[in-house]
C-alpha cells in the first residue's frame, strides 16, 4: 500500500492541475471565482524589484488563467483524494491481510469468575 500511496501523491496533483487547466480554459466556475482570476496574472511592481525572481515572475505571468487553474485544481484534488481514500479504505478492510502471522496464535478466550469476598 505504501507504493500505491506514493504514486497517488504524485498522480493526484498532476491530474488535478490538468483538470483545473481545462476547466479554467472553459471558464468553469465563473459565477464563484472572481473574474480577474481569469486571464493573465499580474505581479505587483514592488516584487519586480527582486531581480533574482524576475524570470520566475515572467514565467508565471505567461500562464493563462493561473489563479483560476490553481483554485480549481485544489477543489479537484480534495474531491479526488477523498474519493480515493474512501475506495482504498473499503478495499483495505475487505482485502486486509490476516491479523495473525503463521507463527502467532490468537489470545486465549478464558472467562474468569468475578472475585467476591
């Protein structure tokens, strides 16, 4: 199960970003998401004073609908992660390995009398 969980930690965010990108391109959720989140992102001029990050800011400004894409990606990640958690919880309870190994024995079922004075 650890290997599957590790893969899902990589797959779910990438899948969510892809779905968010497609939904933002179709202006999905425009009634809820602010309209300025659609289109190019604007970096405040004060941040451009940081010369080392100017290339990163130019790259982020070039991505269309980035704030809306990230907002939708978070919602999709929560939904997909929740659904996968429920499915894997159900699968683990149905297909779980034995409680005891081949060298273990279950605890004895001994009923004792209540001590009375």
